C-alpha cells in the first residue's frame, strides 16, 4: 500500500460546481497534512495546512479524519482558475523526525 | 520577502559535464529541501538541510552532491548525470524543522530548474 494515495483523476466539472478530493495515508502516526496546488510546468504552491480537525479558507475547506486516516479538500463554486493538479502532502514518521511524502496528485479541469 | 529563487531556470548538459543548481531564500527559514519531479509525477524528496546540516538523504546517487554554504543558500552539484536524471528540480524551504512535531512545516517552493541531460 502506498504511503499517501489520492483519488485518481481527472475531475472534469463545470464552473460553479462543488468538487471534493480525498487522500488516504497509511501511517497512523502521521501528524501534519497539507494540500498544495500545482499548475502545469510550475512549482507546487501551498493551498492549505490541515493541523487539527480541519479548516476553511474562502471557497476551500479541508477536513482531517484521523480515525479513517484520510483528509479531504472541498472546493465550492469552482472557477476556471481552479484548474490545476491538487497534491496531498503528509509528514510521516522517519528516523529522528519525519519526512514529507507527496500523493500522486489529482487533476481538476473546470470548464465554462 | 516570501520568495524562494532558483537559478538557472533551464539547464541542458552532457553526461560528462559538471554543473550546479542554486537556490536562495531570505525568509529566515531553518530547513531547505531538494526535490526531483518527473513529468506527470509528484515531487520526490532528495535531501533536507536543517540549520545548514544535511539531515535527510533519500538514498540519492552520489552524482548529486548537495551543499549548504549558509542559511540562505542551497546548491546541488551535478556530475556524470544520466539521461534519466532529466527532470524538474525543485528547491523548498520551511521555518519548521523535520524533527519536532510541533513545528510548522509548510514548505515554500522555488520555480524549479528544468534539467535536460543529453
């Protein structure tokens, strides 16, 4: 089983739609969780950190479910500019600390 | 200044060349990272420097040699690379260290160097 797994894409949605992505992680001792977005041929950009039960930033809501070991990202009122790859990132325990593992990413296409 | 800069943006090199990638941040971050990203794949961690000391080496071949001259700079020296090493090389930094669970470990990425090995 992969350490971090994401919904396979791509997701094709119309403008204004609500879309949700899930991400599961295998190590129950994982502590820090993030969502990044990456545009084609660009660097990943931090979208949201998820440290406790979840958080909201405008149209974006991230949830953490420790019992089921998954995090989710909800995007409301999708915009064309939301089209990107969304990367789930988890810090998993490692010798002496932790290391950062990226999920494979989920591609989102928002169409007019 | 919340920016991580990387130079060069593009690099083409032969298998016998020696080149270096450079990364700089002026956010006072204590940890810096090198990642490799192949097309349609997620970034893969290569090295982590914490307080200018190498703290994580993800079993990267010795043809990649990192260096951290000071707290703001991170280099990646390249020698005798293979065509399969062609990729986007991303540098990142974070205020938090990869040790303490209470640390805020949000990483901020530079634009990357797109490397082609012929």
